[in-house]
C-alpha cells in the first residue's frame, strides 16, 4: 500500500479506498472455523518473532517456544559459530518431545553442549545433527545423517529472532518486514537490555486484544481512573498525529508532553517522586542519534511510535526505551499475551526504581484492557450482532482485519487450485 501524509482537511482512511469506510465484520474473532484457517494461512506462513539475541547469549544457550496455534514446539539455540538455529522440538526416534523439564507443555531455557532425549538417549548437537544412537547396532542400517532434527527457518533482524514454519518461506525476513519496519535498522535495541517481562492468558481472541493497542479512542473511557483528576474529561478526545500502512504492517505515532514540564495537578504524586510513570522514565541515557524512521510523520514534541508487525508483534518505542507485545492464539476465543519493557541498564538505584515504577504502571493499563476485552469476546460469541462502525482514528483496526482476511482468502484460493 502507498503511504500518505494526512491532508489539512480530510481523513486518513480516504487515502486507502480498498479499506472502505463502512462497518466491519468481527466474525473472524468468534469463529472456530476461521481460527483453523488462520492456523494454516497465517501462523504457518508468516515470519513470527519468538525472542531476542539476548535470550541466547552464549554458545549452547537455548529456549523452547510453544506455538499452540501452529500445533508445534520449537527449540532456538546458539551454535558454536555464534549463529542461531531453530528446530522442531521432536526426537527423530519415536517422536518424544526432546527438550522439556517437569511438564512437557511448559517452556524452558538453559545452556547445554548437546540435546539428549529423555526416552531412549538419542543425542543431537547444536546444529541439530544426530550424533549418538543408543545400541546403534540393533537398528537396521540407520544412517545418522538422515535423522537430524527437523529444521525451522530462522533469521534475525536488529537482534529480534524470527522463525517461519512454512516449508519454503515466500519472502525473506527483510522482504517481509518492508521499508517501514526496516527504517529502524539503526535503532539501538541492543543497548536496552534491562527487561521486565509479563505473561497473561486471556479470554479473548488474539485480534481483539491487538485491536486495543491500535487506537487511542478508548483511553478517556476505559483508563479514566489511571490518570489524575485534573485531566479526566468525559468529552476528552485523544487524536493520534500520524498513521502509516506498509504491506501487512502498520504504525501509529503520537505527540507527548515532557512530564517534568507539567504542573503537579496533572500527575500523581508518585510520578513526581520517582520521575517515572505511564510514559516511562522522564529522562533516559543518551543512546545515540535515533533513526528518522522512528518518527516518520515528523511530529513536533514526538512521544511514541507503535510499530505493528504482522501478524502478532507490536514494538512501541518511546525514544530511549521500548515496550514489546506478542499475541499468541490458543483457541478461537483465547490467547496468551506476552509483553516486556526494555530499558538501558540502570546505573544507580534511582534509575532502577524509575524502571520498576514504569513497568508496574504499564502492566496495570494492559490488565485493564484485558479485563474489558473478556466482555467484548463474550458479546461477540453470541453472534447476535455483526457489522461494527469504525472512526478515522481506528484505521489500523480496519486495515488489520482486512489483511487477516486477505491472507485467509489467498490460502483458500491456493488450496482450491492444488
């Protein structure tokens, strides 16, 4: 899709006539049949972010990832040459899950020299090669070269580890990300390694929760108790300054007041005491010149840009720190929500407190969204109403559901021709 600046008069949506302006269907968020199509059409074809290079810091470092929507478990490991490999988490002998601890459905991580199956002791090196078969002489001409771990396509962009479960990816990772996302090539994610992780299992479709972070129209209504009384206004409107679409991906940028310039009644006492809060630490260490792609709308007093990478990743950058969300479908009306906040490593106790306060505030906001969306899902599951009007500030919601539908239609077309 082309990218356009917003005109002095008019709307964002009118620049994208293929999106339309009428009500949209949300059957895609309540249909078990559509969920099964998403499994094949999206999550077994798109590039999926599963971690960062800091998760596998040294030779032999590994972690497992349970991808329920794709009915698979993968192992991600750093080999002796420093490259990162990914494999299906399955022993080639009798199909036992290869890497797990006490409970096979739980993810795990660690460091090892090789992977050994708990069942019969087959061993694999860090490149997935089968290196040892217990009582090999009992087998009938087993060629170990033909029984290595099943490889998963894996690539890294700016420290983010992506995998692709397709037999042969239709695009390289860089082609898939496109120019809007790769405009962040020079953003120093690798300097922001102090992380605060959280996970929640939610009773809503993955797209419904992702929609919540694609618009700020809901902020005055849903989050009124999270802002000081001075700024509570029933008629308040939060308008974003810039929207942008590029292929299946989206972004939204907003301005943001410098918190330390505000009067005390515009914030809670804890914000002034800790110099931190909803927009993160008031001031962060200098991490160098930020790339132009971070603020493509050239917004004065820029505050945040939310990069939404299809299908289930969001990276929200606040200049000197960032926030990451991932949405992993677990059924047609449930999903696992993963998030973390990443800062420059604290240089003193005050900075550590600033980071902790910021992370607590953000989790509170996210959980409030999660609680509301359970109600949304319950209503959608009744199937009583379909056809929901969206305003111009919800253009990314409109685009997201259209892209999902397009990927499913493409899959169905290819399946019919096969």
